[in-house]
């Protein structure tokens, strides 16, 4: 009996040493499934909060229209509007903040999924022809997180920001129309300035939050996918 180990046996032994252990594969698979479920939860929460906000705005505007009709756009209309519109703007502000938080959570989950996908391709490269494998620049885009310049406006938080800014501008316009004795120029100027200022502030806040999340060391580039 030869004392030399055949080369095939050596290669097999090395493969057994370098192959991931079954518990590691199970943990990675479970983590991937959990992260995907967490992403679904953040998207569902963002959609639910946006729907509640839009329903509140829709109902509030209908009520404002009924009051305007009943009071012939009199004192009751302005009093009701000055209570309703700031309230809706506040609801929009807190909805914007929470939806933005959910978006950042979704980004973190997506990046962790990209790390796990890198683990799969590293340990089973033969899967590359059958699973989606993309360059590093597209690793988040393929998970529904595009990075175009104006993407912030197309997010749920961006949509809420636009509506909230319009509500803030409407509030300012309502105040201006009362203070200026129904001057159209003053009303439009005040409403436009406040709405644009609020929109720019919210968009800058959103951009800063996304940039801060992208610059975190744990979330830095080089994520395999």
C-alpha cells in the first residue's frame, strides 16, 4: 500500500477546508431572507404612511371646500383654513421624516444583501451564469435603489416633501390674503416664497441624510453583488 496521498485526494481535502461550513451557509441564507423581509416591511410602512397622509390631505381639502361654500368664503373659511392647513403641513413634515428614515433603513438592508450576494458568488462562482451578477456601480440599482441626480424627487419622501411644501405655501398665502386685504400679488408672492423655501429645505435635508448614510464606513463602496 502506497504511503503517498494521491493528488486528487489532496485537492479534495483542500476543497473541504476552503468550502464554507454548512452552518455558515445556513446563517447567510437565513440572514438574506430576513433582510429581504425587512426591506419589504420598510416599503410597506412608507406606502402606508404616505397613503394616510394623502387621505388626510384629501379629506381636509374637501372639508375646506364645504366650509368655503357654506360661509361664502367668509370669516369661518379663513379661521378653518388657518387651523387646518398648518395641521396638515405638520402631519406632512413628520410623515416626511419617518418615510425618509424608512428609506435609509431600506438602503442599509439592501447593502447588507449585496454583501451576502458577494459571499455566494465568492464561494460558488459557478452560479454566476444563472444568478444576476452586475458590476459594482449597479449593485444597488438592481435592487430598486437608483442613484440618478433627481432621484430624491421621485422617492416617497420627495413626494411628501412637495405636498408639504405646497401646504406650507397655502398657509402663508392664506395669512397674506387676510393681512393684505385680499391683494393677489402679495398672496401669490408669500405663498410661492414659503413653498419654495420649504421644498428646498426638505430636499436638502433628504440629500444630506442619504449622503451621510452612503458615507458610513460600514456602507462604503466595494460591496460585492
